[in-house]
């Protein structure tokens, strides 16, 4: 198996919908103050809006590491049925 870890920064947009930013290959050992400051910088940048003008990252909800493991059983390109 090949585990992969990402960092998810969780937000709520101006319409109340959950949003997230996913960071591949994050640094290990990030702390609550560090990730909180990162979310506040994103919110404070005022750069991310939908086509309708809704703020995509209006409120920080949290940050978490997510580890996913994949194990391929078969691949249609290489599998030869008997």
C-alpha cells in the first residue's frame, strides 16, 4: 500500500457552504497556531470569489492531516483475464 498525506484547510464560504483547500506534501508537525494563521491570511487576502461575487473562504473552520492509502487490485491496461 502507498499512503499519501495531504493537509486540508477547511472553510465556510459567504453563502454558508463548506469549502476546503488541499495541500499536497505538507510539512509534518504543523501546529494549530501555524495553520490558523495560514487560514486567516487566506481569508484576509480577499482574492477568492465565485463568479457571483460570493467570498469563497469567508470563515476558517479548521485544519487537518488526511492520510489515504491505495492498493491496486487490477489495472485494465495491464490485466489479462484467463
